[in-house]
C-alpha cells in the first residue's frame, strides 16, 4: 500500500513545485500603472508581497492574491516590491512605475510633416563642368556613395545643405576632409572641389537635408502641448534608405483624394 502511495505523493510534490514555479515566472518584473490605480498581482498561497518603501509599511507582507490598494500608487515614481515565500525567502523583485494621470484630446487629423536629416544625405552624383569647360568628377575614388550622410567638413559640423555649400566655397579649391556615416559607422574621405564658371566650388554630389510627408495626429495633451502622431520610418525616395532624423516640424495638410491600395502596390 505504501509503495503505491509513494509515487502518487511524489507526483503531487513535483506538481506543486511546478505550479509555484509557473506562478512566480508569470509575474512580471515591471509594471506600469497610472496614479491611484490598483495593482493586481494574482498568485497562490504562501507568496507574499513586501514593499521596500517605509511610507507603505501598512501594506507590507500582503497576500499577493489581493489587490494592492490605489493608495500604494498615489505618488508618482517607482515603487519597489519584493515577492517572498511565506514573507521570509525573497524570490523576485517587481518594479512598479507610477505615471501621473493625464487627460488627452483624441484627434485623428491629417498633418503634414517636414523632417530634417542628421547631417546631409547624399542622393546622387554628377559631373561638374569646370571653369576651363572640362568635366570633372571630384567625388570619384573618394568612397562616398548614395545613401551616405555627410556630418563634417574639415572638422566643422554640417547640419544642412547651406552649411555644406558654405564650407565647400570657403576651401577655395583646397582638399577637404569629409566625415560621413554609412551603416552607423563613421568614415572619412578627401575630396578636392572643382571651381565652376560661376566662381563656385562643387563636389559633384547631390544632397538633401529634409524630407516631407503626411501622417495622422492621434492625440494632444493641453497642459504640456505634447502630441503624438502615427508614423513609421521614412525611406528616402532616391536612395531607398531609412532617413536618420534630427528634428522636424508640422505643417498644414488636407486630403484631396484616396486611392485604394492593392496587393504588391500599397498606396
């Protein structure tokens, strides 16, 4: 009889262990709640929640199967909770981030977006007709190609096309050291600009410092002026690469027509 009961007891023991392990594992390591919101941590007998903050001493050693009252999350910030076995053996720490309650205004309006690149984006290359009527390719053998992002010229940071043009003309035809980004890696190239008949110096690179598009404003928060817009990564129309954005601005827009997309031809 004892031999028959022993395997059953062993199975029950491992089953109980399994249930406890699953319960502990399923409890999240971090929770985000709004100010005053209840914190629900459902678990089984023997697992208790201890708070590490002295301000919440009245909530210490609570059964985790009960709700932690909203009083626990009245203050904005982080609350550190400890999951203990029978209140003595620590098993897991749980961080509760308490966010301030915020009222937002839902929108759904279409908006125009003007996005400025981090540096200037190389979108093409072409020959330059020099002051001597000879065609040159200053960029040739420099290593720069479409999709690269120029961020410095002679150790001067470049933020837009105007700054790039200004620094190229300052060279008076001397060799320039150009720092650019490709695949998140910095690279350096040396290029000697060509003087044109208009008394300007050029590298033969077509560049862009901005992109434009449309999106949907999802909500507006009146007290801070903060808003959110539905968006995604912007791909440059010429290079096909994701544009690295430094900042941007909103512009007015209006929907003039809607064209239904088809499989293989999204609109």
